[in-house]
C-alpha cells in the first residue's frame, strides 16, 4: 500500500478518536437532564433549597436542604422529620436510624426500618416552585424566546435571567402596581429598564406542557418576551 494512503488513514483515525473523546468530555461536564421537558432556565446544577418528590405509594414528599447542618427535613403524610446525612457509596443518603431517604439524581427511595423501600421521582416543576418560595420569591415566570425566567422578590428585588441562564439582569428597587386586571412590575437601573406584566389567566408552556395560573409579558432591551407565571404568595 502506498505510504501516503497509510498516512491519510492514520490521520482520519486519530481525528475520529479525538471527536469521540471531545463528545465524551462534553457529556461528562453537562448537568443531568431533568425528567420530561426542562424549565427553559433550569441550566444550573447547583442544589435547590427545596425539592418535591412523587412516590410509588401515592404520597408526596417535600424536602428542604439544610446545607449548613448537612441534613434535610422531609414532610410526609404523618408529619415532618429531620434526617442527618449518612455515609453512602453513591448519591446522598440521609437517615436517623429508623427512617432513611436516599436520593440519586432525579430518583430517590424512602426506607422505613423493617419495610421495603418505596421508590420516588423528583417533580421538577414543583421543585423549582418550592425552591423559589424558600428563597422568598413571590412571582416566578418562564418562557422560551430563548429560555428565560423572571423572579420577583424577596422584597423589591426583580431578576430577569435569559439565554438559558447565561445572562442575568438584577434590579433592586422594582415597584408593583395593579391596573386593568394585571399586576405591572417596573424597574430602572441606569440605562437599563424592565417592565413585567402579570395577568391571572391559565397558561401552558409549549415546550414542557406545564400548566400555570398566570401569563407574563416582559419588555426589556427593546424586545418583548411572552411566557407563563406562578403566583407564589
């Protein structure tokens, strides 16, 4: 075989290996996908302050992260429990000796001493709302032009996050006024200004299929963004 042909084939093989490795590294660095279509702004892999889990036995578990204490609290049908973190080979395991809650990505198991474990799956939509409530957010909206969110609260804080979490615009002195069947929030910071209009009417996100109780229109930077919102008050 001519030497030039052999060299060409070797170069092609090396190129293919490099492309494969690049794809593997990119996949390893990407945060795990949430079940179903994700929230357009849900691009961070940082832990939430609160989670909601739907379990096979029909119950809903509400979990709060106590990061400083390295523990969690969970609210169940029979009441609340505080569980300290325990040793685990994988995932995050919390146990008080008689009750164990073990999370692995978007799945979890609830284990009572002497009983078979119950499988649970994270409800990402409700988790994002629970986390927002825990942070003092009063209105949370989201849309897909491209992926964006608006959070109002705590206090007069208003934050507009767009470009799938890449661009953040925070305002510290937003005002809210009622009029014409809508709630209008506005804020100005130097040359930047934003206007957020929230109306109480059903809205369904086209990408995720999630149902909301409000519509939201955001006017920012000469553009208009339309999406859905939830009143968390």
